[in-house]
């Protein structure tokens, strides 16, 4: 049915205005539902943001629940011209002296005969060029009178046999002398290059033999040899990069207090961001005689004009924060005998607004004096969990699918659906009510118009002018 519009032409009434006012009165319950919908949607958005910030705390906690998050070593070399040192997982604090006796080298073969250009041919007749790397397969390339120096180098590289061939001009521009150079890609005697057969006119031969690195390390009775200048299996958790012979060089490993502090700061910042967000979304403002004041969610007032943040009265959020603060302030049982037991001992304390204060100097002092105790405080001792472990268990259970936040979010989704359904049903009823009013007033206009017409006709029949009857 199309929309019926009436204008009160017959009755003289402003029927459109009357209908609008009646519909507006009927619309008020829907307006309240719409306000309620906006509030619940705001709560759901806030809960989802709350969950995102919980996951950020969980991610920071997981770094500290792994011992590697607080056992970060920093290696230094007393002579970086001889060797560099890098600490990794498992590095133990202490010092080791290292003397580099020799470096690992690669094999290099060079042709003894040169040619005028890279495109010069290198063989007089059909034959082959063959070589071998270590105990690997013998590699063979067919050559003939059309094989050029650059072509041979390209063919060698195309084998992917662990060597690199190149064409080098050892002469000058005016007096060129192009040679073939072949070098093994890896160092050490196990990767030594051998020339097995040379069917060219180049006379390719080994000019640099492969050698192993040799180093003398404190605590070892004899020199240690390796086929690489990058050595990671001599000092636990430390990689040595040999660059020159010499020594003795002192390699020292100490706790990287700056890196550990950064990991702890990440946790504190994520925790504070979470708490600050909840605080900002939990304000309650009361309008009282033209003035407003902010109060806590637990405050009560007889004033009906109250504006509350989306998380102001959310028991789920309050419960989560209470549990988090309980874990953060609790002692770790595994550290009760002489070690660190609470976060306040490393400079982390809870402030009045629920955020954490962090004294990084106190943490770095603890790391210098007893780094293992700091690790145990966060990651546990293998028997009982540390504070980071306890926080992980709590946060994982809260944020996992089916957890507390998921249940709360689903509950809000159900409320939103219910309210939307009520709004849809109510709007249909109001639309029907509006059409009914329009039809009723249209019928009224028609009735009045007919009565006026009948009256005019009657007056005319009686010989009375309708205009004089109304004057």
C-alpha cells in the first residue's frame, strides 16, 4: 500500500502535524532501545579493545616466561682485529682466552697460461676439464676447439658444485692477459679443490691450498681445528668470528642488562596500557544542579543524570584486573629461600591507580648481583613456575576461545541481536500505526468533505445561497 498523505483541507485541522506528534510519542520506546543498543555496542567495542591489550600483555609475559628472555648474554673481545664474539642462547657469564694460530682458507686454482680476451678459445681439440671438491663427485665439462674462456667459466658455475669460476685480466688494457680462476666456496681441508683433468691449453693448477683454522682455547690441552673461521661450538652459546692470527684474546660474557631491561619494560608498558585504558573507559560523571563531577564506579548517587564509561560497571573486566594485580603482587614459592620472591625486589611496584612503577636501576643491580635469581623470579626453577608463568596461565585462560572474554563478548552479541530484533519489530508496529492514523484521518477528511457537499446541496435546494448561510 502506498503512503497516504492528508492535509486537513476539509476539517481545517493540521492532520499531518497531529499524526507526526502521535507517531513521535509511539517512537519513544524505540528511541530508548536505540540508546540501549548504542551503549551495548560501545561495551562490546571496549571489551574487544580490552582483549587486544590483554594479548599484548600475554605476548610480553611469554618473552619473560622463557629463560632466554632474562638470560641474554653480551660477548666482548679484547682485540676485535683478531676475532669478534657474539653471545647467543645458552651463553654463560665468564671469560675465556683464545689465540688464533691460523685462519681457515679456501682452495684457489689459477691457469698458468693466459689468453688475449675472455672470448678467446682455450682448447685445440675435443677433450674435457674435470675437478672435485673434497670427497664429492668428480665434475666433468666437455671442451673442444670452440670453447672460450668465458664459456668454460660459465659452464663450471652452472654445475653448482661448490666453486666459483671467474675470468680475470692479470695484465693491462693494452697488454691483456686473461686467466681462469676457480675458488672453492667453503673454507677448510674438507672442501679442498682438486683439478682431476685439464684438456685445455690453460694449465690450471692449485695456487692456494685449503687450510683449517687453528685456535688455542683456555681449558683445552691442545689446539682446536675447524674448517671455518666462524666457530660456535667451542665457548657455549658464543660464536667466534676469526679475522686474523694473534692473541691471546680475552672473550668475556656478561648479562646484557639493557636487553633484559627492555624486555621487562615492554611487559610493564603493556600492563600499564591495559590498566590506563580500563581507567579511561570506566569514568562515571554525575550531573548535579548544573555541575558535573567524576567519581568511581562504586559511588552511588540519587541524581538520575549519570554518564558512565562502557567499562564502568563491567564485572568481567574488574575481575580480570583484580586477578592480574593479585598475581603481580604475589610471592613466588620457588624463591622463598634467599632468592628473589616478589617483583618489588627488582623495582616493579603497583601504584594507586593500578599501573606499575618500574625502577630499571634496581633491576639492573639485581641482574648484576644474581642474574639467575631474576630468571627464576620470572620463569620459575623447573619445579614451580615464576611470576611470568603464572601470568601466562591466567591470561591464556582468559583470552583463549571459550575463555572469560569470549563468553563476555558473546553475551554482548546476544544482547545486540535481541535489541535489534526488538527495534525491527517495534518499527514495523509504528509503521503500521502511522499508516492506520493516515487512513483514519483521510477517512475523516472524506466524511467532512461529503457532509459539506451535502449541506451545500441542501441549501441550494432550499433556495439559500451557501455563501450567505455562512456569513
